[in-house]
C-alpha cells in the first residue's frame, strides 16, 4: 500500500486539471503574443484561467494577479520590490516578518537585511501562533512592509491575518501574506481582510508545479524584476505559461468547490487520526487543532529522531515529512519547534502529516498501524529514551 501524507509539500495534479492543460501542450501551443491563429487559439484558455484565479481569491478585476513560476518567486518579488522602491531610496528603512515564515520570505528578508534594511522577526507563542499585537508594537513610521503568512506550512497554525491587516491599514503600512498553505484549506478572500499583496502556488492545491501568482491590490506598487517582452502588463516579462495558467485556474475552481469537504470531512479524519496518534505515550502536538488548517498535524514522538521515523514510514510505503520539504534534507531540529522553545529532545522528533481530499480512512488506519510499530521498534533501540515517569516536564503540554 502507498500512502501520500505530505500534501503541504506538494500535491497530486487533479486528473481534470491535467485534462484541461493537455491541449495547451500539443494542440493550442502557440505563443499568446504572436499575431496568428496559433496564438489566438490560446487566448480563451488564458482568459478562463485568469477568471477562475481571480474568483478563487475573490479579487476585483481592477486589482492585479500576476502569474509567476512559484510562491518562492512571488515572495522574493514582494520583498525585493519593497527594498528597491522604499528602502534603497531612503523613504523607509524597516520591514516586519514572522520568525516562522517560509524560507522564501526569511531568506529574502535576511538578504535585504544584509543590504541595509532593518528587519523585525516576530516571535511565535508556545502554541506556535503570532499575536497580532506584536505587529503594532513593532511598526514605526519607517516600516515599509509587514509580511505574515496566512497559515504555517509546518504546524498548520492559522495566523491572525484579519487583525494584522487592520493594524497595517491603521498605520498605512503595506501588508503581504503568503497564502500558500491557506488556499484550498480555508477561505481566502482578499476583499474581506485588508491584504495588499498575496502569494500562492498551484502545486499546493492539486495544480501543476512551476506556476504561482502574486496578487496586488489596485494602487499598490510593484517594481518589475523581470524585464523583456512586457507580458503581464509589463510587471513580469516572459512568454506566458499557458498550460500553467489553465491548470492553476481549474485547480483553484476545484479547490473552492471542495472547501466545505476539506473543512468538514478532512478535518474530521485528521482529528480522529490525531486522537489515535496522541494515545501513543510521550507524543505532543503544538498548535490546538481549532487554530490549524484542517489537514495538518505536526506531532513529536519523544525519543525518536524524525528522520528515523520517516525511514520506517517510507519503507512501509508512507510519505510524510519532518517539517517543510525544504528543510528535510538536513538533520536540524524542526525550526518551528525550536521557535516555540520546545525541549531539544522534542524539536528533533517532529513528524508532519498533511492530508488532502484524496486521503482515505483506510490509508490513515494503515498509517496508524505502521506508526505504532515504528514507535515500538525505534524506542526499543534508542539509547536515550526511557519511558518518562508520570508528570515529566515535557516543555510542551500534550494536546
Ligand atoms: C508557506 C509556503 N510558502 C512558500 C512555499 C514555496 O512554494 P514553492 O511553490 O515551492 O515556491 C511553500 C512550500 N512549502 C513546502 C516546500 S518547502 C513545504 O514542504 O512546506 C510554503 O509552504
């Protein structure tokens, strides 16, 4: 049996998405900017795709949705554009990000920090959450941007985007939110909260890899980073990824259609699976489930190195992760567990299970059996693990 439970890393392309994309590889393959029938054959697909993307985030047509290659590019673009336009010119000198943003935000913040920008890294609390008030406490009249993700990719923690958006509006500071882990999991509506920039990737909600987007509210600034043929209204040059736009549009439409299922049935399956996992001794989940996206569990198994657990799971045909895929290669502790101050022997033992609408109960039942066997085997050979006496201080409260 093969079980895929790493959907926060990437997802399977929905068959209907693939079917809609295929003609734009082999029949309607013209360059949309050419002046002939092969180009105009692509235009209806592009238009429909863009319409679906706008509708998926409830964006008014007067705002901009710019197609990029992925969320990493989109996140880099927002921060570097602010740097060029506001920091380099001396108008402002500071940005605010959370300390648990995706590396594409953190690394970019550190890059512009090395170029002279002041950066505040907002701490998370013991539940892995950002407190909106910490944003207001750090905003100054020189703050050029606040960038806080809608939902965290490792814990699933949902951050207070509405409150942060209101604080940014009050102080007239642009607000960017990385919505990669929110779209398709919880409602994302750019008109309900004060969001100026929003970024996402298609491959997180059953669309293709290699295509993402950057939403920008009308009246906001964005400095082009790619110059050339002036596609995307001059914001991002380069021949349009027609199959990608078509695929992301269809995936977005399906994600919205499946949102109720995700937020009810997937949540129920996740909660029941988590309840069973927490019956295993010395296990800990950081963020309370009502404050998380419905598909994610980050759970620590004291005494078991995360990579060892992954190995046992993978041998049984199960795909999970120790946190974000980007950080999976190293044996470092889970960054979010470290950020909440988890004890050392917990920070290295986190496993992330992330479900999707394709996950079945049989798959979770099978996974639970494999996890139980792995815990017994790995704790049995652990030189450091001894079943803790009752009341042992864990550094985390079992949820
Ligand atoms: C919140 C968030 N923001 C940006 C990205 C980057 O998406 P790309 O399409 O790969 O550029 C990701 C991708 N997180 C994967 C791979 S590191 C994970 O395993 O958690 C993300 O979760």
